[in-house]
């Protein structure tokens, strides 16, 4: 066993869940989305107070499109990622890997045993003709997830996501209706990926208050300071860090293949050995 796998994390899942809830009570924090253990540990070293998985980034690391990872693969990934760092980890749990609320509940119950401090449930169907679950069913799915978390005794933080702005249904009024219904059904945090207009973000913050809002930032349309002024509590980046990493990789590899030159390699950092040498983070099996 090498140094990277020889030390257990110092904080317990209960400690991390408590810290995660505290982060949502005041102020604004960024929760970046690593796709593997190395990326997670580097983000922790940079001082981020919490991390979140990315369904797209993880799928791409397996050479697959987003939303093609199985439940068992996702649960195994959550166990490895949450054990790799001392900070809280939120799970991008997609749509709960099921349609019916009772199956969502069973899958959420399994996820709560992986060491995560939070998870999100989406309302997208994957069907282009009807991209969102009927609102009543979507609310029942959030309520089922809430019940599973409560029954688990883990106090995992539940985020309710409405996907209208990323599936071709950018209706602010409907998004707010759904998010407030998810809050009433037991979601601790609300999230509508795809919001970019400052006026829209401000309207959603006001509508879901006092519960916190997560905003996805995947391009440079805003800043942490601006979102904090609006009252946004949590900022995530989804698959954007993974896309940035893959972009640099593809540019360098394409130059080598097509031009036979290596100029883009000059931007690479010398090594990551010193970053990982102390083995001070969690056990990964």
C-alpha cells in the first residue's frame, strides 16, 4: 500500500455533514466539482471548504457520455470520493437513478451510506419530447428522497434541482414554482442549473428564501462577489473544470499528432509528486 492509501481521513461522515449544513446557513461558498481522487485532493489543498461530484466529469473519465453511469458505479464512486478528503462531499445523484418515488427512496438510502454529506435530485426525464417530470411526480420524488434521508439518520443535505433551463424549457415562473414546491417537500437547498441572467438569479434567491440557492457557473458570466451580493449561498461549476482539463489535454495531444511539435507542453506543471507526497488524506480502496 502506497502513501496515498495508507491514511484514513481524520473527520467522520457525521462531522462532515454537520459542517456542510453550517456552510449553507450564511455567506457564500464555492463547491467545485472534481471527477477523480487526485482532482479532489488538489481542490482540498487549495482550501475549498466542500466538494461535489460531477456526473458528466465522472462519465467522461470512463469514456462515456453523461447520464450513462449505472447506480452501482455511482455508489462506488461516491464511496471512493468521500473517503479521499476531509471536507464534505456533495453527490450529483442525477435523477436518483429511477423514476418512481419508492425506487428513488431506496437508491437515496443506499447513497446515504457512502460517506457523502449531501446529494441532489433532478427533475429531468432524459426524454426530449417531455424533458421534465410532471410537477406532482417531481415533488413526490423529492419527498421520497427526504424520507429516505430522515430514515437513515445521517442528516445528509438534500438539494432539489429543476432542470428547465438546461433541457430547453427556460420558464422562470415554472422554475420558481417547482423549486418552492421542492423546498416545501423537504429540500434543504435549491438549484436551477442554466440560470445566467442576474435578474433571474435574484428572483429565484428571493423566491426560495430563507433556503439557500446553488448557482451553476460554467462560463465567466459572473463572479463570486456578484453572486454573493445577490444572496446566492452556494456556487458550483459542474463539469466545467473537467472540460477545462480535457481541453488542455486535447490541445496538446492534437498539436503533437497534427504538427509534430510540443509547445503546449510548456504550460504543464513540472510534477504533482510533492502535492501528494505526505499521504495525508483518506484511504481509497
